[in-house]
C-alpha cells in the first residue's frame, strides 16, 4: 500500500496562493495584503507565510520588496519552469489558449527529441512501440501510453532538458490527454502514428521519424483547436 503524506502548512498556503493568483483574486501587478492579514486569511503562521512567499518568489510568481508590499509578477513573462509545473496542476484555471500553446511547444520539441532517440538507440525505440497494437481502445489507456512513450523518447534523446520540461506538465498532460483521446478518430490517428514511427525506427531513419512527428503534432494541434475543453 502506498501512503500519501499529508501536505505541510507551507505547501497548503503555496497552493492556495497560486490558485488565488490564477483565478484573479490577486491579479498580475497588484500587491498582496499585509503579511499579518494574509497569514490569518491562509490560516498559517507568519514564519510559514514567509517561507511560502520565498518559494513563490523563487519561481517567479511574486516580487518581494523590502519595506514595500509584495507584488504579483507577470508570471507569463517573469516565471520559469516552476511556474509551468504549478500551472499544470490547475487545469481549471488555465487560459483558453494554453492547451494550444502547449501543443505548439510540443510540436517544436517532439520532432527533435524523437529524431535524436532514433539516431542514438533505434532498438529501444522499436521496443517501446511494439506494444501499441495491444492497447485497449480507451481514452485513459491511450493517454498513459502516449505519455510514457513521449517521456521515454526524451530519455533516449540523451538531452535531459527535454525530460525536465515534460516532467513539468505531467498532471496537465493526464487531464488534457483524456479529453483528446475520448474521440475515436483521434485514437485512430495516434495508432497510425505509432505504426509509422515503428517503421521509421526499424529502418533507423531518424530524419524520417522527425518529419513524421512534426506532421502528426501539427495535425493534433489543429484537432485540439476544434475541441471545447
């Protein structure tokens, strides 16, 4: 049995503040309430609040100014991967165009790491893809398989930065993937993609694999734009 550890007070207050920022309770370029008031509102001690504020400042959510109120940064411009990882945990608070923007990023990254993976270890890529034919025709199953495949390809690329980026939006991928794969035609598109990518990996054609991924990602992006999430 896997026991889930209870959240620490600093983690709870961090989660609440991020949610308040994303939902507009504390808009970009506004100041947070005074420390004493905010600590009471969050139900934490002032030392715990200070720890939380330091963590959020580190990731680009907040600007702590000595002698002045703490400012909510424009996290889209001033944030980092920590912001991306946190945003991914709040799919209900995302801007409408965020999934499409995320797919656009994936369209740039996936061809590169897939091509590198086929170049470096085509046998491992073949092994990854051989099980796709046995997938149950289910949205959750497809989501899990596609996530494991993409993450494994980032490992095989030899560039750990790809993996760090993908790990930043694990939770969001799980949510959006189920929405996408609920459609039978999109599952069929992915089946064709896996089948063709397997052929390129067997042939050790890394360039062809990269081109296939680019075309498929572009198609997926267009399909997503037609979905209402």
